C-alpha cells in the first residue's frame, strides 16, 4: 500500500511540474537603449520630415520574462521634448520653441497597456499590435501601434493626431513659424515609432 501511495505522489508531482513549466521555454530580456522616433508632414504634398528624441528614459516592468507581455506590458517611457533631433539645428529650435513649449508640459509620457500577437506566418517576422497609453499636453489617449519582431529587434509604429491632444495652438504656432517652408500647410497627423533590442535565450519553440 505504501509503494502504491508513493507512486501516486510521484505521478502527481510530475504532472504538476509539466503544467507549471513555461510552454515556450524562453527567457526574454530587453537590452540597451530604447529609440523613439517621429515623422511629421508639411506642405500640401504631405512631405515627411522625421527625427528622434535624444533624451528618453525607459522603465521596464520586469528585467526578464517568458513572453513579450511579461517584459513589456506596464513598461513606460518619459521623453524630454527639448531633446528633439531632426538633424537640422534651426528646425529643432523651432520645434522646441514654437511647438513643444506651447504645450502644458515639455515631457511626453507613454505606457504599454497590452500586446496582442498576430497569427504566426512561417519565414516572416512576428507581428502584432501594442496598445500604448500616451500623455501629451496633459491629455491621455490610447494609441494602437503595429509591431514586428525579427533578429532580436522589436519595432513598432502608429499614428497620433495633434488635435486629439488639444494641441491646436501648438500646431498653429509651428505652422506660422514655418509658413513659407511648409507652404502654409502643417498636417496634424504624426507617425510615432520606437525600437528596442529583445534577447531570447533557451528558446525551444515560438517566441510569444
């Protein structure tokens, strides 16, 4: 009877271990800096002008995890808008003084609320949608961003509308400051993006 009882306990322990083991067998970790980019549009022809922010503070929710959700959802960034860099000093000065300083706060804050993966396609990058909470000009909005993950790099991008953040005064100010260069037209939609390196160790199957 004792041997039967011990066998039952052993089998139960094995079953429990199999249930609690991570399905992917992966250990993911975000490494290095997080790059935040943007692209705004000018002139009636909607010509794009892009750049980055040099001063970005990223706070991860966890150093490691077995999937994207565990290391990304809850992570946040704080962007110093005075660090805008379009590789044109004169333009950057106008962006700081005639756009960002018109707003109520010189910092933009963002937080990852959720991440959902698309169906995996063999031989193609993993893709999905990140739900991002963005606070600018004291207004908070949820913004969907499409992401792709390949060769250890995660890239995401999505659009915001300046009017959604009640920043029409800032848009009017930059349009006035750049009226001739923009031919009287500065668009309210802006492409935003970020990139980060995510290392995957001990992976025996799909990275989720």
